[in-house]
C-alpha cells in the first residue's frame, strides 16, 4: 500500500500496538531506515545464535511487538538497542516473549524467576506485578531526564522505570468532521450521551478482554469523577441504550473503523495514529485524533510503559545498567518511529512527522488526579460494573 486517498479508509494502515501484559495489540511492522552498520548487525545475529562461553546472559521478557518486530532479535533496530548493549557490556542478551501475559508469567514464576528484566508493563498492569511482589525497585540516575509525572503515574516506588508514554484518543474521519461542523475535534463524553448518532458511530474495545478497552474505561471513569463530578455509570447506561458498538480487541475495532465505507466514523485508539499514517504512506491522513475537551481544556488518559528488574534476578548490576541504557538517547531516539509513543527522556528530539499527531502540550493527564495503586484497586470493580451494565443492555 504505497499511497492513499484522503477521505477514504480503504488503505488506512493498522498502527502498531502492543500487549501491556493483557491482550495482544501487535500490528504490521513499519519499515524504518536506520543507520546501523551491517557488520555490527551481523555480529549481533551471530552472538544470538552462538553465545560466547563465559559471558553472562541477561534474559528479558517483553511484548511481541516491541520495536515493531514480533519479538525477533536480528533486525537493525534490535541491534541498535540490544546488540550494542551486549557488545559494550560483554554479555549475551536473550529476549523472550512469553506465551501468557507478562504479569501472569512473572507471578507464575515467582518462586523460580525465568527472567532478569521485564519490558512492557504499563500504568494498569504494573501495579498488579508490584502488588504480587515480583519486581525489585531501582532508582536510575537517568530519571533526571524523565518528567516526574511519568514516574509517579507508573510506579512511584521505582519498581518500574518509564521509557515511553502517549495518550489514548478517539480517532475520527474527515467526513464525520464535516458532518459535525468540526465539533467532534472538541468533544467529550457528554456529546456521545446527548447524540445517539455519535454513540452509534464510536467503536470501543471491550475492557474485560482488551488493554485499550481497560484504558478507555479508566479515562471515562476518571473524567466523570475529576472533571464532571458525576456518576460514571450514567455514561455507559446512556450509550448502551443508543447501541454503542463494542469490539473484542483493538485490532478488530480499528479494522472496523478503517473500512472503505468510512462507517463507523470513530474508534478508540491513540493520539499518534495520524502521524503514523503520514509517515507510512507519505500522504495526508484521512483521519484525526482528539481527547476530551471541556471548558477550554483537553483531558486525557496517559498510557505509560516501563521496564523493571524481576525480583530474584542474579544479575542485578547488569539489570540496572540496562535500565540506564534504555533511557539514554541512542535507545530513546528509536521509540518515536518504532513504538509510536513519546520517549520518556525529555531531551530526545521528536521527528517532524509528529506535528501530525495530537500534540500533548497543554493536555491535563487524568492520571495525575489519582495513583496507579488506586486505579489498580478500583479496576476490578469497574470491570464488574461495566459487564453488569452490558448484560442489562442486552
């Protein structure tokens, strides 16, 4: 798919998403030009296949679409991140993507850990791992370049170190923007309650089966609680009555949104999606992204991903060095065009294509009005209530 026609969805890409320890959001890889020497690349591949005797091996659990590569370990971007660390520290790096979720795997192996590090727990799954006691705190000196907001929104006790973040968003197409006179760009949850056409046109992910759905539920609950000071249940009862469509996972939801018909015209997704489209197809994006706009301010739910040391690791010093490495510029610069998120290191420059994303400047992160622990404690009840309302709606 080398080109696209603005205003249609027949050729809309499926932006890369990943599993945060729950359900998969893996997506087609982006071809990224990287200035990595072929000799170094080949050396990394050889190290993986022929571990040098006497070198310690660092085992890392991750999600399968880390750096858009389906957990493969011999691509240029992997060499730039993992291969260079292996060479510079005289170690072997073994990257593994567990068959189960990251949290469930770590908990199941608690008495006999199979990994030294874990990459990919987020603001919802991280507290679960923390409460299970499977992580060891580490305060990296590289956090001097990371906003305190990210640290506090992920793991204030430093059991996880943030390496990227971004906002959940509602993607909408050009035709719906015209139909609403541009109002959808500055909309919020009450607009979907008051207008059945809007409710019927927004595809959401089931929060009981998909991490994006969980994050959307957290966004909605906290917006009603912190901004509207209203009962969050009223939103779901209203939109369910108007037949708001629900998909089992993000991939299904985005595929429904990206049909050539342009119907449904909206989907819960991510704020960098338009930038991804422009970068991938070198064409104007046929869709846009927005957050919750209320009384002159945008509010959103920030997704933050982190890496941490697995409790029981026998390579603590190497673990800490790897975390420091992951927060440095050479690794952080790979995040925007591979992970399609914002680097945690605030000194990392962004590629110009990010001007097409919904820029986070000025957005009030609803995460700041609560804590990861409070959300983790409340989430099971939210999910039960959501399912009960869905069952009642039929």
